[in-house]
C-alpha cells in the first residue's frame, strides 16, 4: 500500500512540475493584448537573436514584468499600433540585409506605414563589423519606427559579433525599464581591481542629490587605455547582509545566474560572496570623465536614494561605502558610438547633471589636440552650488578651447530654464554650426533633457537632417 501511495505522490509531483513548466512556456509565448505588457520581437538568421529574446523575456518575467516573445514575421501594423512597449532584437545578414523570415515584415509593414505614436521601444541590433552594412537592418528598423512616431526608451544598442559588453549594456537598460530592478549579468565583466584614490563632494548645499568626483588609479603595471566616450563598468561590493536587505527592499527576492537559471536570493548570495566577505552585485555603468594621460580614471556620480531613504546599490557603494585607498572592481568598455570625431570639425556638446562627465572627457581630448570651436550647453540646478568644474570651464574659455559656453540653472530665477531652452534660443547659431560641419554630442539624463534636446533639434534641423546626422555619426548620445 505504501508503494502505491509513494508512486501516486511521485506522479502528482511530476504532473505539477509539468504544469508549471507548461504555464511558464505559455506565458512567454502567448499573444499580447494592447497595453498589457512588453512584447519582445526577434528577427534571426542563425537563432542567436531568438535566444537573446527569450533570455530577455525570462529576465523581465523574473523582475515581475509581463512580457512575451514573438517572431517579427507574426507582426503587422495593426498589432504594433496597439502596443505600449516593445523590444526588438534583430540580426543583419549578408551585406546589410534583414533575416529571411523578416522579408515580409520589411515589404508589407515597413514598406507602408503605421501610426505608432503610442509605442515606446528599445532595439538591440546584432551584426559583425567585418561585413559591410554593420547592423544595417537594426538601423533601418530604428529609423522607420522613429518616422512612424514611436519613441525610443533608450538609444539603439549595437552588438558586434556577440560582444558581451554590449549585451551587458542591453541588460542594464532592461533593469531600468523593469522599474530599476537589479538583474544579474548574463556574462559578468572580467574586472580588475583599481584603487579609489580620491572622492570629492562637488555640490555641497545643492537642492539636488550630492554629486561626487571620484578618481581611480589602475592596478600597478597594467596599462589602461580608453578614449573619450568610453564607459567604466563598476562592480559594487557590499557586505552580504546589506546587499540582501537592499535587494529584497527593491523587490528582488530571486536572482538569475549566468546560465539563466533562477534561484532564491539567499542561495545566490551565499554562492557569490567574495573570499573577503564582500558581495559582488550586477554591474553599473558610468561615463568616464578623464583621459589616460591624466593618470586617473575620473567618474562623476550622483548619490541616489529611494523613497525609503535606501541608497542606490551602485551610487551608494561608490559615494559612501567604498573606502578611499581601497579596491574598486572595474572594467573598461569601448563605446564607439560616442567616440570623438576624427577631425577638427566644430563640436556642440549638450548635457546636464552628471552628464558633464562624458562632455568633460571630450573637451579634454579637444584641448589635447589643439582643436577649438567647441560649444558647451550645460544645465544644473543652482549656480551657487551646482557649477560643476567651473574653474576648468573658465580656463578652457580663456585658452580658446571653449568658443562658447551657455549654462542653465533651473532653480535660479522666476521660472525653470533648462538646457533645451538655451538650445532653442540659440537656434540660428545651431543651424549655422551644423551647416559648417559641426557634430552634436549629448550626455546626461534620458528623461527630460535628452528628449527635450531631441525635440528642439528636430524643430531646428528637421527630422530627415537629424536622421542623416545620426547615420553619419554627427549626432551622438550617451544618455541614461
């Protein structure tokens, strides 16, 4: 009798397991109703884009989001126009062509038009720089979506031959759109231990969050090379108890391993503690504010706190918990889409807040090359407390590196003035600089600033011209 009971329990458990697997598979693949969640669309030639799409859906589901996956050939204009959010993961094949199964979508949907003003989207473009038309289908799809009125959640992410750093950047964006949750890296960065040599509070008394200038020195004997526009991937490390409390407070009760398997957070924590008792966390990305010739890698970090007062895992670690003189786990990531122009063409630099980091590196590069005709438009809160790197900017003006400097302080005066207002007021000069061959670089917050700047540039230059500038790498953004 006991054997029959045991056999029945085994069968029941197996049936329950199968039901759970079936429901999860069905949830990831069932059609999406308008406004219901995030649709993840793939266009693939070899299967890699589909694999990444399914991993993307798995991460979003584990973060508590509703998400589904579909092949691009199952979509039409009506379906797209009914969506609130969509993520596209698309390959380019041959010499810049769409994958075979996407041909119908290209001909029937992209060849016509769609009313997509209610759609917000992200796009991961897969390609190989050894071929002409690198990521061409991804760029074509991105341009088409924008022309139909869709709004990007973030700038297109290019992946060269499966580059792990670019895929981590995609995961960084996923965490942001999923509600600033902390998704474990698919492939953790190969960090080196740098030394935090200096941490300086830049905006004491500011009505905004505290901003810090950090300086890090590389490991002894290890040459560190990067360009203006590149990114530092930082691996925060906090004591396990503090990490667990912060993650659970943020809703992260489960964690995903690099193999894509989810497990209870407590087990994940116990398996990933470093020998010295610190807890490595998913990476954080910061624009580099210096050049190798400076001798240090500089960051500009605003300390972020949630409604309950808990500090952000990355910014809290760097601005409070990391010891000056102690180690910081860091990896350099090439960010070719924000590298400087190869010549002395005029440069219009636009940004706000901690976006000064990326713009500062570009100004340093221009100063080192002896190239003037640079124009900086920058916004912060108050002139009295938030004039970041004011002495450097003044020196660059005196030396002829900065031909023009326009500053907006939103909390000064009777009504807020933002950097996009400065841009609009100087519209005629912007048009003239662009006619003279200027490139436009934007660095800072995606919400508010970057969208406002894009709208003004569209009004001044026209959408087609702005699209042409982007294709020619004369309109570049590092926004977050």
